[in-house]
């Protein structure tokens, strides 16, 4: 897959899949996928948060990036990612924060294509690696991730919320 002008057209089985950054007119479809992703993880965010995230995605000065997967002009998947500095690497590292494919399209290679688009973007941007987290019980996704990476790292994730928003 080669992102030419950040657009990739690929096939998964019989389906033609387009992977590219979203356009401003696609907020409604993106939000439907985003909301489904939040339901999958049994969480929610305010409408204001979603609108703010969308504005950051569209802002070329923001570090937040998004690629969407389309079939027949309809959004069927999304991935959000962003670079950050890293003390163990000489170049920025990319955090793939959110990956979601509509339930009816899972298992057909679309998630792998979205991840590949992030890896390619990171490579072209000079970033040193791409990493992500997933829920321990997300067995379907973990099968794909293990196939792509050779298995999870030996690190366990811990997190403490701060008092600020």
C-alpha cells in the first residue's frame, strides 16, 4: 500500500477500500464511527469533546492525525494517531490511539490496512516506531495485532488520572 498524496486505494477480497485523511464534510459519518468505538469500550465523551477532537483532526498544526477507510464512499473504519518525543529513541515515536472498524466489516483486513497506513505515514514522517494499546479481553483484535507484530511487548500499562480536565 502506498499513500500517494495521502490516498490509498486497495482491495480486500472483492471490496475496493480507500484509505485517506477525512474531509470536513465527513464529520457526521466519522462521529457515528467514533460513537460506536466509544460504546465498544463502554465509555462516552461529550458532544463538545467529539467536536474538539474533530477540529484537531482537521487542523494541520495539530499533532492528532486520522485516516479513514471507505467502501463505496461510506466510512467503515478509522484510526487516530499522533507522534511524540521519546527518551529511548532519537526520533519521534507514533502512538496509534484509536482503531475502529464497523462490526460488519471486521475480519476482512481493513484494520490491518488502517494500521499499515499509519506505519507508512510514520515512516515517511521520519518517526521511529508505531505502538498502541488494547484491552486485555479484546481477543479478536489481539489476534490481528499478534500477527502484525509477533506478539505483545513485555510491558504492562499503568495510568493515573490527574485532577485537571
